[in-house]
C-alpha cells in the first residue's frame, strides 16, 4: 500500500508543498513589494524581503494615488464598492430565498419551465446585454451611479441565488410543508416558521457567493460606472494601467491588496461556506 | 368573518401568492435577459454606429466582423487560451485532488492555500502577475540574480507569447477550484468499491485509473462546463494583465466587444461580436450539458 511507502509519502508531501509555494508566491510578492521603497524595488530582487519596511505606499494607495485624472487614492472607490455590494447582496439573496421557496415548495403547472427559463440567465455571456442595459440606465437617469450598478447586480444575480435556495429547499421533506398546510399555515407562515429557521447555512453560502461575485466584478463596473462612482476593481485597473510618470509598483501592490482584502477576509473567516458555495454553484453546471 | 370564508381566502392566497412572488423576477428575466438578447440581436443586423439605429441592414455587421483581422486574432486567442487553460486546470486540479486524497496531514491548511485565489478578483490576479512577469524587475531578474545570466522571460511584452501569460495567471486562479470539485467527487465515492478492489489485489494507481477517475465522469463534465464558461467570458484578467496587448496580440472576443461597443462607438460591431460570443457559449455548453445529463442518468 501507498501509505506504507515512506519514499512515496515523502514525494507526495514534497509535491503538495511545492504547489502550495506556487500558490502563495504571488501573495508573498505582493505583500513584500508593497512595503518596499522604489529604490529597493529597482535594485533589489523581487523575492527578497524589504531592506526597510515602509508603510508609505499603503498611505499613498489609500489616500493619494492617481487613478486617471483624480488623485484621491483607493479610499473613495473602496466605499463605492461597499455601497454597491451591500444592498445588491441583500436584495438578491432575499429575492433568491423567496423564489427558491416557491419553485421548490409551491410548484404549480409550468413552474419548472419558468425556473429553467430563469436559469438561462446564469449562462449567458453578459456582453450580450451590455448595450441595451447601458441604454436603459441612461433613460432611467441612473447611468454612472451606484444605484444603477446595484440594479444590474440584483437583476443578474437573482438567477444564481434562486438556484442556491431552490437546491437547498428541495432537500427539505415535503411532508413538513404538507403537515403545516393541513394545520392551516399559509404561504408566509410556512416560510417564516418552518423554512427560515433552518436556512441559516444556505443564507451564509449565498451571501458569501454574491459578495465575492459582486465585489470582484469588473465588467459591469467598467461599462456602467465611469468616474466618481466606479467600483474599486475599475479604479485599481486605472491606477495600474495609467502610464504617466514613474511606475510605483509598491503603490500598485498595496492598492491591489486593499481591493482584495474584503473577499480575502470573508474567505479566511468562512472558508468552509465559501467552498460549499463554489461547489453548489458548480452543481448548477 | 366566518371560518369557512377565512379558509376560502387562504386557499385563494395559497393559489396566487406563489405566482405573485415569483412574477417580479420572471418579468425581470423576460426583459433583462430575453428582451435584451433580442435587442442586441436586432442591433447586430443594423448599421448602428455611435447611436442605435433600427433599420434592417442584413448581415453587414457580421460581414465586417469576419473581414476584420483583429476579430480573428481575438477568436484564435480564445481558442489558444481556452484549450490550454482548460487542459492545465483539469490536469493540475485532478493531480492535486489525488495527492490530497492520500490521508494527508494538514489537508485543511493546504486546501485553504490552494483555494484562496478564487476569492480574488481577476483584476487583482492580473495586477499581481503583471508585476511578477515584468521583464525588467520580475521573474527574469530573479533568475538572473540566481546566476542564470542568459535567462530571459519577456512573454508579457512579446506579441507572440503574451496570450500565454494569461494562461499562467488563469490557471493559478482557477486550478484550486477544480481541485476542490474533484476532491469532493473522490470523497463521494463509495469506500466499499475501493476495499473490494484492494482485496482483489489491485494496486493504488490501478484503482485510480480503472475505478476512481472513471467514476468522476459527472464531476468532469461540470468542471468542463464551468471552465469553458470562464474562458469564453474572460475579460478582466486580460484587461489587467496585458490590456489585450502588445498591440492587439492578446485580444479576446470580450475585449473586442467592449472596445467596439463602448470606446470606438461602433454599436453594430459590438452587438455582432456579442452575439458571436453567445453562439459560442451555446455551441460549447449545449453538447456538454447534453452529455452531462446522459452520463448522470447512466451512473
């Protein structure tokens, strides 16, 4: 057996460790680079630790770095992303919960077909809706606003959240709901008294999934929000790809870590649910 | 109100409430998904440039698209990136899942490390790799400092190689996720099958080759589905890493669409390229989904 072959075991561990280093390397390089001075970056080695740990790049990335014409750092765009992500996640999750409840527990004639119709929204390349969406947001007067972005994320996120909750509620035994109906409980009572109390885990999975998706989105942000209301991913891209003056790699890296911190934090705290969300999202195929 | 009237009201509510609750989302889907696809489709058959125009113009936009060399560069890049990205993710992911399945100590910690890139935005990933593959100060310099004076790594600025840097960063970001799916699949396989094979004297590699990997078939299809979806839609990673450059050498359809529709004011071309992306997704996903349902039925 493999497990008694010590050489084989050692090789397995060595391979796994090597892969782990490969995965950690970019994070290490980003962190160390963000604490280096520009001279240190130019003369030193990418893999070396900073000669002197300096926090200047972080201050600059947060409050002073130039993203295009403006030079207010990532600060404002970070809050844009917060203001976009929080309502979009909450609304799409709540909608997904009641939708999933209907398509699993209150199936009616044609409800399966309607659910399949909804699911198509998970598969389309969003490029195919960008042009009319831009037009509509313009007509509604919410082009280039955070409100517009929230609307877009809710509209295209609800297909996923509905799927999450549907796949969760479908595992709840039908008898539970049937018994409650015989006892005279109605639509909302059953949802509130029977299903909501057991929905904790799926809410966590769904919120984490939506949070990661929406926070990390770039396509909708770059198309529907220019200038002041752009989310942090767009601002980061502008910062890194503006080619005026000296390239400040340390500031770039600090800004990238700032943009990544919220989702990384969620991953560290609730990694278990994060993985479950990924696999649940995968079941959809 | 009498008890029976109350009951009647409740029955009525139970009949209509589910439909009422579902209707806003359905309406949104009809407008924002189906209606918008139709709108884009119609636009791709007009001569719209800066402003949308709605007179039918036949296939002019598609003709222009197919005569555009840049479009073919983008399509070829998608082919190169897509196939390499998918193959590498599958191989690396499966290998890692098998290795992790050997009752490894600290499996949890290792899994956390392999999977954290999935929490990052492609923009962050692109920014990090852009810096590391930088020909002046990145990997090349590290190798030179180590004594390999002639080592050069200029893929990021080399038009012939730039698309491969996207593969490197893409595989880094997504292979951990593939590993997680395969590992979950391996753990889901009934232990008794493995025990029986061991009793029959099958070696571990044989067990993997003949029993475990074949029973991962459904997982394999889901993974393929997700990866091809990611590949066809890939936009942010390329934008952050190469911006489609140098020149147009690492252009992909998503960037082509974005630039024609939103920075060059060629709405018709943007719409036609978006429709081509939709067709590609349908052409790839529908057979895969068909095979997936068939293999799921058989198992």
